[in-house]
C-alpha cells in the first residue's frame, strides 16, 4: 500500500466490536498476568503509534518522550570510546549532545560536509555510526543517502538518518540502507503544535529492542496523550505534506522574483542545489523553505509584522510558521538575514499577501 493509505489504516483495531480508533490508555500499572505489566515498559497507546509509524517507515518503531530523547538513545548504541561521523549541518541540539558526550569521554566526533559523499565515506572508515539529516535544517541541503548507505560497511558502521523534515511520506531511509530513522514527531507527524514526542525506527527487531531497553532504563518515555495525538496526526500526514509542499513551491516562486530577497532555498525550484538529489530520493519537495534578506534587522522586522503567518520556533504544524534561525545561533554558519518558513494549510494567496506586506514594511 502507498504511504497515504498506510497512514490511515495502520495502528487500528481489527477485531469485531473494537473501537475504530485506538483509545488512549491512561495507566501506570496493569493487573498481573496479562500482556502489559508496568507502564514504563509498554503501553497500548504507544504500541498503536509505533505500529502505524513502523508501517510507514518500513521498520520497527520505538516511541520516546521527544525527538532528542530518541537521538540520545540512538547515540547510546555507540560503544564507549567509539567514533561518530556527523554532518556538519546536523540539527544543532544533536551537535550539542555529541559535544557533551565527547567532553565526557564517551565518544569522539568527526564532522564532515554531508554533500561530499567521497569525503564522508573516507571519514566513516572504522567509525561506529554515521549521522545524517535527510533534509538539513535550516539550509535544506540533501545528502546522497542511498550512495552513502551503499558505501558503508554493513554491520560495522550504523547509518542514522534524521527524517524529521521529510517524514515517511517523502522518504523512507530504511529502504535506502539506513539502520535507524529519527523523527521529532512533535513536528510534521503530530502536525498541530500540541504535543512533544519522538521516535526511532529501526531496521531490525534486535536494534529496536536495544532502543526499547534504553527507553525503559532511562525513563525517556512518551506521555499517553501526546502519543495518542501523534497517532491521530499520522492520519492526516499525507494530506498536510501534500498541501504544504504545493504552497511552499508557490511561495518560493514569488520570493525568487521579489527585489528585497537575496536568495531562496527550496528544493522544488529547478535551480536549487538540492533539486536533483531530492527528485531522485523523495516523492515530493516538502513544506519547508528558506530565504535570505540583506540583514538580520530586516528579517526580524518581517517576523514581527506578519499577521497570517506566525512567528514561532518550530515547524510542521497546520499553521505556517516563520523563524530567523540565526537569532538562536549567532556563532553558527547561518546567514544573519536567513528566514525559515514551515508551510501549513492556509490559503496560499493569503500567505503570500501577508508576507509581501511584511517585506514591503521591512
């Protein structure tokens, strides 16, 4: 079945008389002798969410309390003193987590340009784990995940792909050779800016069991209501990605022609550096775009003046969000005037008129 169909059908009750939608199960303990025991180890609501996401990604899903909890549990797979090769453009919190673990002597990290496949594979020789973003945030670069997976020594070096910005609707990294896929389900999977949730989807049951043991022992468990909302979000994921992708392309085409805009990054534009690899690896171009103004003050002014678009730090919701990433990371390699837009489900004409007014005022 296609992902849009799986998103609707997976993780539902199948027995006669069962609810059509799995209800949330609020319990810290269960009567002895049944399938469940203590709620830090398992919960029927988690299992429904994991079944649906695992079906979408083609693997075995393990839910966590946040995307960073899933990332931390996955890095725990690295042996003490092991080495990680990470994309220099990896999510900044993941880079901070790697830095903290390196400072404590738990591992070492080598950062590489994820677009230089040959250099990345050379650096990965003898490494325990390679960490990539399927679509970099906020730069929107796309590494050759398939070629990198093919070039790694299977079994010796694990490939982890953060697919938060693309979701299983656009890309299934496990099919391309990845060992673990990371999702911040807070974003597109939840889709309504009302939950905190993460997941790691493993290629094998053995790898998933290691992640599950790590979740139980550290208590990095998701809340029942958050997980139930995440499952509900999966049902409309394909529709939201389709609408957001279509609108994002329309906004990008407007922005390219705007005199105040210095540069636009959207993989759906034919001239974008990510256009060719994303066309090869993914089913569409996604609902996130970025554009650059000449200075940070002008970008901040746009964020302050939009009215239909919301100025907020996140992405993936039904509402369109705008953010200047450089305000959080002034020392990072992010242009000061860069603005990232996560496109939601509003009318594209309303969004463009709002953005055009804000650009003119700025």
